C-alpha cells in the first residue's frame, strides 16, 4: 500500500510541477500583461493545488491532508479573482493590449 501511495504522490508532483512550469513559460513568452496574468493564474493555481494535494497525501495524516485541501480551496478562490481585478485595474489605467489581441470587451465600459 505504501508503494501505491508513493507512486500516486510522485505522479501528482510531476503533473503539478509541469503545470507550474507551463505557468512560468507563459509568464516569460506571452506578449502582454493580460495574457501573462491568465497563464499565471490558471496554470499556477492548478500547479500549486496539485503540489499541495501531493503533500497532503504523502504526509499520511488527516490533519495535514485537510490543511492542504483548505489551501487548495483558498488558491482556487483567490488567485483567479486577484488576477481578474489586477487586469481590470491595468486596463482602467490604460495599459496597452498586444497587437495580436482580437477584441477589447472592456473598451466600451
């Protein structure tokens, strides 16, 4: 049973690390603030959530597992909302979108 838990934990760590790597690559490679924030908030949330889940499973203790679940819920509730509010603030002060952007839905507001 310990081997199954170790393999499951290792798989979740690898997938979480890949999502975190995708978020980092997105921050470096994407053209403007808005798309970078999207990559950081979405992929970063999934990556950190999976890493916390792996820590909770690996610990073998219910208290640590439930704290990890509370952290995952906190990430899911706060990271996308914070990114949305930061992007809206950047738009309202006039931070430009990239030339590749197709439309600006907040322009008329």
